[in-house]
C-alpha cells in the first residue's frame, strides 16, 4: 500500500501477485468494472480504481490501476475459496495499519525542528521590517517641524560605525558591537561570513537605508582596484533610530513587568 495524494491505494500489479492472477487478466476484469461504474455518475469509477501508467525496464509505458479500499473490496467480493479469504484478510490488515500510522502524532526530526525554527525567525524579522517601515512612513507624513524634533540625524551619509553614535545621541546606547550584531540578526546586514559579510542586504538597499560608495585605489604596481564602502543614508539614520528606540522601549517594558 502507498499514500497517493492523501489516499491509501494498492497497486494492481501487487494485487495480481497476491491473488495469484496474471496482471493482464486482472486489468481486463477491472476495465469491465470501470465500464459498469461509469454508467452511473453518482458512483464514479475513480472512487474504486484510478488508472495510471508505469514504465518497464525498456522504458515503454504500461497501464495499471491504483485500487482504493473500496476497489479492493470489489475485487475480493468476486473471489471465492482460500485465495479470496487470504486476500481480504491481507488488504484489510494493511489498510488498518496505514490508517493507524496516520492517526498517530509524528515525531519531528532534528532537521525539521531546525527548519521550523528558521522559518519562525524569518517570519519575526519580516514582521519587524514591516513595522519599522510603517512607523517610518507615519513619521514622514507628520509635520516637518515635529519630524525634525523627533530625532537628530545627519543629512549626509555616514559610516556604519558612526550610526552607533547617532543612536546614542538619540537615547539608544547599545554599543558598536551590539549595534552591528542587531543589524545582522534583523537581516539589514549580511550575516554569513565571507566577502560580503556586514554589507547591506538587498532589501536594505531597496529601502534606501544604505548607499555603496566606490573609491578607486591605485597600487604601487599600477593596478587599480575599487574599494566599496557601505554608508547609512539620512533616511536610514532616521529609520534605525526609530527601530532601535522602539526595541529598547519594548525591552524595558518587559523588564519592568517581569516578563523577562
């Protein structure tokens, strides 16, 4: 037996072997059953037998059927003697085993648990991004004077390490190392180690939070390379001040009510 799109079925080839019958003869019988069943639309032959093909070793396709439990019942009812009794007992037992296995809670593997945790973390980051973007849009729609008073930022692009100072000036003192760690954990900077480590993610660039400044460097051997330096835009500074200020306020609130 096998699970086919949520339905337990038996292969006609295996059924033929179980009842000691040639497969082509069993197919002939099933074809006759299907013809009769199709004459009554309320029954539907596919409730009993599902036509399909399989490939032999030569690569040629051959017809076979998937038998549902009702289909096995029909085949068994046409049989008499010891073979019919044994086939009925076998398929009923197999179907019950499959149904019992399906009803039991499945224990997740370690890899499945890791994948669930990863998906949960990605969902959390996505929700946080959307909340930060929404708050930023609200600030941009507010009167300009109020918006200017809300945060103190530079209109020029600044280096990433200088963003920690801007945050501190606005009451968010988390330290430079912790600041970099938070940006990586929130997927604003590339977290994986490599040539692009601690550089802005594609999403951050699309939001306009960062710019990449390219500087040509001429070496003593005449070779010219390009140095790429990520800088935080004015929009990015405002965005991150609001993001970290809100995160800090949430953390402090959890500490005060004992939830941490």
